[in-house]
C-alpha cells in the first residue's frame, strides 16, 4: 500500500519534493484581497493543504482530482486585474470541476510558480491515467493515512473502529474484531500495510455480486465461457454477439492467467466487469457521438444557457467571462449576452437595472472565440439581448466581426435562401447570431437603418418581469443598426403571434422566444401544434424574470413539445440541471440531441395523448435496487453515519411522471443492502429521463441529498448494472455507486 506521491518522489521528482515541503503563495480574491497562505502537498499525493499563519489549527484542503486544469499567467479576470502589480510569470490559476470557484495564486518567484504549475499538472495527469486497480490502491492508501492517527504506519483496533465510522459503516464490534484478527497474520495486535489491504478486501467483499455469480456458475468457483455467455444473454439481454463478447470480457477483466488460459472467469474478474464503465447503466456506445447530425437545426434539442454571464443570482451576482467558459465546457451550444451601453463607447454585459457587476462585451466575445469549440465542434448560437444605442450597436458588430472572424456566419450557406434550416453538420465550427433583423434573407441589400420597438426578445415577450424604468425605455422607439442586423442569418428573432400565423407566414430562419409561463400555457393548451411548429422553426424558452435567485423551471415540459432552446441558469445546481445534464450526456456531450422521429415529421404527436400516435407501445420498467457502495457522508462530524434510501424518478410526458422509493437502511452508507423492486409504466420512452437519487433519511426534517445520476431511458443498458453517483455539482463521487438489476419489456396487457 504505497502512495502515488511516494512513487514519484522515489523516481526523483523534484517538483513534488518541493510541493511536499510546502511554500508561501498569495491567494488572490480581488484587487484588494491578496493574502499569504502556506500551501503543502500531503503524503497521499492527492490532497493540497493550506492555511494562514494566523489561523491556529484551522486549515483548508482540496483534492487534485477536483482540479480540471492549471492556467499559467494572467488567465483569469482576477489575475488580469492585478497585472500591474504582479507579472504573469508569478501567476497561475487552478480551475476546479463543477461550480467551485477558481483558485488564483501568486508565487514569490517565477521558478517557484513553475514548480507548482508543473507539479499540479503532473498529479492531474497521473490521476487521470490511473486504471481501476491503481485508483482502488490509492483509495485504500488514503483510508490508511486517515485512520493511522499516530502516523506509525500501523493500525490498532481502536484506529480501525474510528476508520469504520469514517467510512460510513456502523459495524458490530464483535464482527469487526473478528475481521481484524483474521487480517492480523503477524498477531501483533496491529495491522501493517499488507494486512490492512487484506482487512479492506474482507470488508468490501460483495455478497450481492457473489450471489449473481453463483446463479450461473455450476461449480461455484468459475464461470466457463458458456456460463458467462448464458449470463450475458439471459440477464444483460445481449443478443447474438454474447459468445464473442464473453471471450472479450475474460481477456479484458480476468486477473488470473490460469483462468484466462482455460477460457473462464473468476469472481474477481466478474466483479471487475460489473463495476467497469462498460457495465454502467448508461450504454457507453450511446455516450459517443452516434446520431445523424445532417438534419435541420430544428430537429434537435440544443443545450442552452440563460443569463450565461452570471455566476450567481440576478440582482447582485457577479458577471464573469468564467461563467461562459464553464457553460461551454459543459457542452452548452446557446449562450446569452445582455448588452447595454457602457463608458468610453464600449458596450457592457450585465443584468440591466440591477446591481450585478459589468463585464466588457469585447471580453465576452474574446472568451467565446477561444472556448466555443473546445468541447464540441457543432455550432454555437449567440443569443443577443440588445439594449444598446445605434453607435454602440455598430461597435458590437465590429467586435463580432473582427474577433470571431470566419467562425461568425454572416451569409446563408451557398448564398441561397433556405427552405429549411441547415444542419449542425453543415454549420460545424460556426457561431450564429440570434437577434432582431431588418427585413429577411430574401430582401435586397438597399434597406437602411430601421426603427423598431422590438429590440430585446425577453423584454417584448415578458413585460411583467421588467422594472418601471425598463418599461419606460422599452416604450421608446429604438433603432436597429444595419451593421448588426446583417450579421443575423438563420436565427432572426420575431414576435410570436399564433401557430396558425407562423404556419402561413413565417420563414424557417425566424424564431421566437417564450417566457416559461407562456410556453407552458401553449404546451398545455395546444401541445400538438407546438410540436408541429417546432419541427420547422426554432423556439427558445427562458426562465421567468421573477426568478431573481437564478432558480430554474423544469425543462422536461418544454422538451415534450419539441422546444429546442430550453435555456436554464447553469450556475444553479439542482434537479433541473440534473435533467439537462442527463439529456445531453449522450451523443458525445456535443450539445445536440436528435429529437424522436415523431417530433420531426408531420405526424400529429400530442404529449397529452401519447397513445394516439402511430406505432405507440408502452414499456414496463422494473428496477431492482440491490445495494449501495461507499455512499458519501452528508454530515462530516466524526461518528455520524447516514441512513440511505434510493428514489427513482421518471420525467417525461405527463402520464409518465412518477416517483418510487425504497425503505431506508439504518446506519450504513458503506454497503447498504435493499433488494427492493420498483416498477413503472413508460408511455413515451423516447422522451423519458430516469433519475436515481440517494438521500439520507431524516424523520424530523427534510432528507439530505447524497448523490444522483440521470440517464435518458433510451440509453439504459438492461441487466445487472452499477450506477456511478454524481454530486450536486454534477461531478463524480469516487467509488460511490448503486447496484441494480433493470428489466425492460413491452406491456402486453392494457393498463
């Protein structure tokens, strides 16, 4: 049991030796908040510890596994703001996964900065390149270090009892002592490295997996090739490839060379297969880019952000380029920019008539140019809320043109007026501007600047959400500049009159924005018409202006009627963003998901009456929740242990909305066993999302969230599967999972 740090230091890595010794670095939060902190890499090679010299015993830590990337120099707004005080070669930024704020640091010298930049990058690379066994070894080492209170490299029984509490398990003392004694081969009353590994293996033996193994193994020791093939056919519902696949699994996961030679799989190999990504609940083949990307834009759900510039609420929150970077890194393909006149002729971006901070439009577009296509090559829609004067509109047009260059689409493809929207494939690597436009693509180029009272989509669509000042400004006739108008091609914003009007008069490149309340009403009253409208034209839905806390609405209701651009506040974690992340986790996380065929053609699909559609078949979903593994602690107080329960939630058309939950297990977050089956009927599986939630039961108050995973119904792999849980922020919780058995079948009797 040896740590990654020890291996690298033993190899003579000087950077990590220096990091282990520690250094004083300045932590920077703003121009006025720059404080010295002592940073040090811990023994595990995974944790960085830091504290103020005045903080007494108080300190902070973070895991290298939570760091996404290290940026060198003035690569953040905060470090740019102090560039006159600290040169770039002293500065670096640690960017975390999820919604955690960046950590901006300043070293004492360029060489010291390089030590930390190189060192953290090395640790990130090593963490990412670990295989499952190395990850497990690291995890065991981490626990050994936490439990070895006196740091003598051995663990007595008292330390083991403490360890069990830390690991979220309340074990009978007699049983714990029995395991301890069995592992203590030296009979010294303490566990040393290898003995602790043996203790951990006994502690984590999976009786639930062993039972499944026994069901298919004739001799109870191995699965022959034929027995493994039988398991894949019967339980995992694999077809003709199961024999070939069985051999591949033995080659890939079986640790015993002897078993491999005889074409067999041991319990260890079987367990390694079941916890691997290939046996996860979400089919790995559907994780990759696999959908037809050559259909019109209106045929896709598009991952979309609202008020993208905000890191927090909509009254006093911080506006930041970092918010755009985070959204784009999550696969967002439609970002919003609220533009207002700024000083010195420079347009600014912020939430108008509030106390949110302001950033330059120029900086937002520069950020977009750098990050737009790092995660996905498919088009980005820039949704422009334009509140600027003619003069600053011209500045915006010039900035868009000069900064984005050829990536900004400024004319129809092949210079032809389209009869239908182009496809994501056609528009790869392009930024599309969504805004008001003078005239249409068919018009001659001789039109001059036009007076219009429709400057901002959201203002004209949802006047209730505006302040008195904004309403007064909106009453004034505003001019739209020709230069800005000419940059709008396939996303011309128009006022929505009615579905009949759109059917008779609207062009395919015209689109409307709807407040959540208006969109919901249309979906409820005229769902089938909304679906038909969205098969040809784009629709954007945005949160109510009353959501000043940046909360979100449920996007599922709007996906049910085919709305493509269902904009959410990405900065706000919770159910709604879990659904968004779940839907867009498929198809290479490219930000585009092809709508079901019945929403792309002229068939009349009504989400309120799904049984009326052609080819309707409902499915039975049966989920046996078997067990949980190493669930996270909610309360970090020593001695506190969770009482977990699992809830399965179905989101889809109204008839499919359902929730069921297991009972709770007392005092066991380490290896709780439920063995409870939850059954659902799903009428429109093509639109359904299945969310697995784990909570800590509390009879006196609301249950605490522990972890979740959301998967599109059509991406579920049936059979025995592990569900690897995500935190509230959407980041992975190491080794934390649920073990389930999923069966999907056609419903043969009328319900």
